[in-house]
């Protein structure tokens, strides 16, 4: 099974994969074995997808099994057959262990001159914006600003996302598309097309805008037309999540989650908790488990099974608003949540139990690197007890978290200020 790291930075093995010359496949197996013996399990797993010869050597010499035994202190009779090694499963377990037990290193820098409240991460790149008049695309390897995208006119940026070729943003009452080569095309809305958009997500070729009037408006980004209006009757739509099978979820300020199908102008289902009040502030969908997770203005996180269209659990994880929930695309074990109290929480997807709560250490910071663009500060993170009184913790150790983006053993946070922080969880 091939691992695909959908977001975050590159490991040493991934860098080798990117740079590997064709002649590397001719290296002697003994030499490769010596080199591979210095790698940990996680990097060894990445090496299996570099090229066929590396994969063959690792399987033939049972290096994954040996590394796994060393990691888990297993006996010589365990995991003997290569078929028993599930590469993706090992990666997800290592990711979870790092989040729960790993050392926390935090690197942060001033990403915008005014304010930044949103961030999106894909394949080692980070896009930041909302609150400033520009969006910036950063390398998470060097923290260098790769590109800067200015907003049209005096309109405000409301929401955005990006892929390998373009950036799509909801700007005022318009959809704007920035080509990654620097060209920009404006999608001008007709009068009344977007009354007031509050959020936006897209999967080519369509973008979905959640509006204040309770409608979800589907736009074809290439024909520049509104192809559908879905009336959810659930109040203003505050957040959206799209699935690969054409369904999309919308959360409202009235606490309802609406499941919609672009083939119908009526909702498929409407979900609402019977226990708690509070508007839906964030929502994310796990394609593998078919579960949706939502966070509310009252600090609750809920799990919904879309196969049965029912709620599985609901937990209050924070005394304040939960602004963002994120999980790694192929991970069905844990997710992270952040909000107004500034605590980064690792949550069990199956039960809703908070497994770990993290804040910044207040013992000061060191300058990691300087460049003409940014100064990167390095801090340590620390875990705190679930029973601790949050209001007694210094505010500087827990700046408000307005948005999260998640990668392998890594979480990026926007804090509704000028700074972006990268939380790296290192587990040997």
C-alpha cells in the first residue's frame, strides 16, 4: 500500500524520493541495507515507495519487521511474513503516537502585517489569508514566502482553498480564481447571485458557497454560472465540508447539519443534537469511516454516522467556542481541535475523549533562523492535565486558535493575529 502525505512538510525519506536519480536503482542491496538500517520505522515506510528496487530490498530483508519489533519490543516470532506489514496502518499508528507522546517543537513567524485567521496546507505548502489584503503561499520546509496574491478592489476575502494549479477564493460577492502561474480570473456574480457568502469549498469543477440566507449555491467555475441553489432552511450556513462521493455537509448558526446532494435541490437529511445548543462553527468529513465531526460555539464536538444519519457521540471538549477540527485524510483514530481558549486538543474519533491537551511553554523562545522575509522563533510545547483550570493559564501560552491544518505528525495553527505556528510532534 502506498502512503500519500496529503499535507505537511517532507521527511528525509520523502526528500530522497523527490531527488532520487535513475541510477540509484542499481545500488547494491548490501549498501542499501546499511543505509536503511539508520532510518526509523516512519522513514523506512516512506522508502518503500521511492522505487521498485528499494521496495524489494526492504521487503526481502524484512527491514520493516525488524524495525517494528525494535519499536514495540516484540519477540522474534511476531510479524514474520511481509504480508502482515500494512504500510499505511504503521504510518497512522506512528502519527498517533507522535501526537500523544512525542516531544512538541513549535516554530512560528509573522506571516502577515495585519491579521491572518485562515490557513490551508497541502504537500508541503501553506496558504494563509483572511484579515489582510493579500494571501501568501509559504514553503513549510524553509518558511519562505513563495507567492503573494493580492485581492481585487477593496473586497474582503471570506474563504479560500487551493490545489496544484490554482487558488479559489470567495471575495466579497464574487468567486475569484488565481492561477498558480500568477494570472487571475474573476468570476463576477450577477446581482443577487451571492446574497452574502459566509464560507466556501470546492471540488473541481464546482465551488459551493454557504450563504447568510440559508442557501448553498453551487457554481461551475469554468462556465461561470450558478448551477444550483439548495435551500437548507437551517439558518445562515457557517461552514462546509465536501465529500468525494458528491455529498456535501453544511453547518448552520442554528446548530443544524444539512446533508445535500448536488443532484437534488432538497437536502438529503438534516441532523441536529437533542442535547446541546449552540451554532455549528466547523465541520469535517472522514471519507474512510463515513463519519462527520462538528464543533460548536458552546465548545462541544459531535460525531455523526452518515450511513445511519445519526449521532454517535457528543462531548464538551472546551468551555468556549471550537473554531476548527481537522484530521489526516486516511486516519480514523485521532483528530485535533482548537478554539478561543487556545488549547490544541487531540481527540479520539471513536469516543470523543480528549487524549491530550497542548499549549505553548512559557519559558521563552529562541530565534531559529532569519531571512530577508521572516524571523522564525522556536518554542517548546507542553501537555497539560485535562482537569487544569484554563483561565489560570497565562494567555501568552495559549493564543486563540482560529484555524487548523493537519499533516503527518504536524499541525499548523492560525491565531487571528499576525502569527502562524507549526506544531511538530517528534516521537523516536
